[in-house]
C-alpha cells in the first residue's frame, strides 16, 4: 500500500451525489478517510480562499483562513509512523485550479 497521505478539500458527499461537501485526510487513492469533516462549499471556482496546513511532531493540522491555528477544519491526525518528506498540490480530474504557496511560517502547535 502506498504510504502517501493526502489532504482532500472539497470531496464528494458520502453518498457520492454532491461535490465540494467534505474534507479529510486519507492514504493516496483510498476511499476510506482517516479523518473526515463536513465542509460544504469549502473551495470555489470563482473565489480565492486561504488555507493552512501544519505537520510537526507526529501530527497534521488543517484549517481555513489567513490566520494560522484558527479555523481548524479537521481533528488533528496523528502520524507517528510516517516521516513527511514532500508536499504537493493538485486539483482532481479536469478541474482547473491555481495554488499560491506562502513561505513557511515556522509555527506549529504542540
């Protein structure tokens, strides 16, 4: 099994009928989420939105907004058995997208 973890923003609803309804953390290409939350309309094809992600000390945190540590959208995921070595950004399928990555803020939550 691929050990790549994927943070998904704007996933399809549990019944598969509506897009942009949930966000979560899962192994790459898995249908089963390790963490999942309802996040209706979290991404937009019309408006730019801000998100933050943090990984440190065996924990992944994900949130929305410009202020790190606020607007958390997922419960912390503990990844004690994994060493995060790379980060990538993508849209799914034929969905267009623009990613602007800010510099590392050097902050983390214990």
